[in-house]
């Protein structure tokens, strides 16, 4: 893959995505970050020395329209875009409202990763790396968000099988509680936060750099025989057996 790689990080403007992009940029890679919020993305790109491409990863037409701005060769794809949409949008009335809320999380977390990966499939270099951000919620439960992240794990196996013959790996990094992110949008109570920290073995929340370190390892040449896996980064709150 050479010393300087082409890296695409979806949802790279804040939180885990920003930390991941910073780690690659710091290593001398050429980084493209994507996201829906133009100003947030532009500011992050300036700080990182990265290239911003604004689009909604869950929208097929938007992904297709953005292809002309994305690199012609991709050595590392990090599918980070997503989040628990239940924190942002209230559930509507009745079954229709429930279904709409459920589908929002599926689109935001699993359809987005599948769309971007499929769109870039012919641009992935031999021995490229695909890393998708999952969640402890796939194992511990969190309604439609947990279901979406569980679906990410199942989808990732298919991706690893599809691209494996070309030396391309596909893995999921599943964080537990991480500080310094917008994930909970102010809706995590102090009591719940204390419970989540108590569930860990090292009695602390994770950091975005904890996650970025695992992502960069999985994206490295050293991780060429690690594929189809879910790597848990949660301080032992869930044991990935």
C-alpha cells in the first residue's frame, strides 16, 4: 500500500471519526472526511489537513453524486457515520411512527456503511482495509440502534468474504462508553454514566483515541490476517467471546 495511503473516513467531522482521521493524517496519509454538516466538516478538514466531501452516507443518490469528489483509489475505508437516531428524532404515533424510527437507525448505521462500501468497491486497492464502527449495543441491546449495529456485524462477514481473495480485510470495531463525543446528545444521565463505567474492568470511560488506535492497527499491514472480526473496545464491559 506504500507509505502514503488514500483514506476515507465517513462521519469524520467530530468524535470518533475525527480522532480516526487525525491518527491517519498524523501518520502522513491522505485523508478524506465525509459528513452531512458542511461547516463542521470544513472546520475539521482545516484542522486535520484533510479533504472534506459533504454528503449523507445513508442516501444512495447523495453517495452517487459524491463519487466524483472521492479518491479514485481507496486504501483504507472507515465506515464511522451513524449514531443512535432515537436521541435526535422523537418516535411518531402508532406503528407507522415506530417503524419509521426503527428504519432511521437501520439506514443511519448499517445501510450507510453498506452503501459507501458498495459504491467504492471497484476503487478499493488490493490489500486495502475496511473498518466499520459498531457498538457494544449490538450485544447489550439498545432497541433499533442495537439491532442496526448487530446487523453491521453480520454484514461485515459478507464483506470480508467478498473482498478477502484480494487481500482486503474487513473488521468491526465495537466501542463501549466513549467520552468526548456527541453520541448521547446530552441525554445520558449521571447515574447511567456511572453504571456504564462500573461495568468496565478498568473503571473508566473509553476515549476516542482508544478507538482510533485499534482502527489504525486494523488498517495496518500488520493486521493482514485479521478479517471478519469484531474487536471490542470497552474496558471489559462486554467480553467478545
